[in-house]
C-alpha cells in the first residue's frame, strides 16, 4: 500500500490540539529546507504580477457589469414611459359615448306592469277631476314677461343761461323728465362756464344728465342758443350717442305723451306746437298737417315766415341721432357735419337745419296720428328786468318788519 504524508505548515506546528496533545515533530526534507532559511519561493515577481492582473481583471469585469445593469434599467424605464404615453394619447372611445353612458346620473326606472282588479276599483259618480295644468301656462307667461324689446334712448338738449327764472324752469323741466320711463339723457348746455347753481339742480333731479359748456365766443345774444345746440350736436357726434334727439327749451311746457311718442320715430318726426304771440294777445298754431302719419302741409299764421321751407318750431321736431355720425345708413350725399347756422335771420334756423336732415315731407313722420293733439306749448313769460340772487339764496331779510299784534 502506498502511504500519503502531508506536511504541516509552520503556522500549525505549535498549535495545541483539543485533547491536550502536542504536535509531532516532522523531519521531512521539505521541512528541513524551510527551517534552514535558505529556501525562497520561486519567481516572486511573477507571483505578485499575477495577483495584480487578477485584481485588475476582476475590477474591470465588475465595473463593466454594473454599467450594463444601469444602461439596461434606463432603457427599460424609457421604453415603458413611451408605451404609457402612447396608450394615454390613443382614444379608445368618443366623448359623446362617455357622457351619455359612463357618467350619466339620470335615474332610469324600469317599466312596471300594473294590473288592476276590476272588482277592487271603487266607482264614484260625484268624483270630478280638475284640469291638470303642468306649468305650461305659467311658462308662457314667463316668456312674455322677459321677452321685451329695448326702448330707444331719448336725448333731450336744453340750452340755458343765468336769469331770474332759471331755477324755476330747470326744476320744472327736471320733474317732467323724471316721470319719463328710461332710458333718457338730459344734456344741459351753458355758455363759457358751468355754474354751481345749475350743477346742484341737475344732481337733485335724479335724471341721467350731462352738463356741457359751450366755449364759442358770441357777441350776439340771439345766436347764443344756436351755439349751445351746436355744442350738444358735436358731443353727440363725437361720442356716437344712439337715440332720438329733441331740442327742449327750459321755458316751454311739455306733456308726458310727447316723450312717449318720441320713441316711435325712425328718422324724423314732427308735431304741431301751440305758441303765445309776442304781443300775448293771441295763440298761434305752428307745425305739420298730417294724413295719418304722413305730413301733407303746414300750419302758419305769420306772413314773415311764409318764405320758409318747413314751418315748424324748434321744439316741434325730433330726429334720429345716427344721422349725425352715420351718413351711409341714411344715404346722405355728403358727410359735412350737420349744424345750425348763425348766419341766417332769426326764425329761419329751424328750416335751414331741417333741410340738412331730410329732403322733403316724404321722409317725415307725423306724431301723434293725424297730428291732432297739442303736446307742448311755447310761452313767452320771461321776466327780463329781474336779477336772480347768487346761489339762489337771499342774503338779507326783508327790510319791512311787521309787529305781531
């Protein structure tokens, strides 16, 4: 039999055994060589080089493997992201189907077949069933209530100036306009400066107003009203106000029916005006003669005014404001601004102004029907020699004091 002997390394020669014994001495040739100290391991350089190469290869392999794992994870993440994005963008159904089927909160009751036993039905002769109204009539009344046509705006132009009865005229005019259903705009025009007294009266009336100042220099008192009305016309044209323009002097008397009839005018409307003559001993009727709503003639009694084309007072007509700033709508031949002329004689401002608005009576409308009613009066009751107190307040009491008996 062949025996195999394993030599112990020097590190285990002195190790005690568990049973308390000691290691046996080994006298082998190899042990002797190790103990002599003359033996050195063969090729020490190649052994250390092999260990370094082994570590380098192991490190490169591990680093390359970790890079592959990171790249593979990144590629998978990108691939799944693109797949989810495409699935999210692709439509799987129409919006109508979703609204009508998936998200319908309508409660649908299944039909139930009910059969009545004829013997169990109680018949009563005095039973009367009233008419069932299901809210149909109420719904129709609600539509009639809210289906309204917007009313035309009335633009009232009133020139005024400082005098004794100015406060009385403006307050009376404001109270009348306050009773007119809106929309209504009161344009009060003063010369040179807007007085505080007039502004205070306008604020207290409760009517929508615009306080306008005419800066036109005029030495002639008769042309004052012409310049004031032109200032109002420039304001309407500049701001393109839409409505029916009516020149209403503050010293005239007006009825509510007049302002209600103004909203029926489409282009130009006219009506008769009752005037008190300058002599104050007779009344004069001036205005159109109508057949229905068609103007066929004119009322006039003054011989000096028979040369006029249209016999009408300044407060006896009204017109659509779009004629001023929309000439194409009314097929005006020119786009020259429409203004009152201060170069004509007194009493001819009305007819020269109307000639710029209409061509003849066929473009006019009579109001009311057949022009059979007087709706405003022009009275000359001005107190020319009186001076109004500043601020409409009396600074001093009466000089005469009566004793109390």
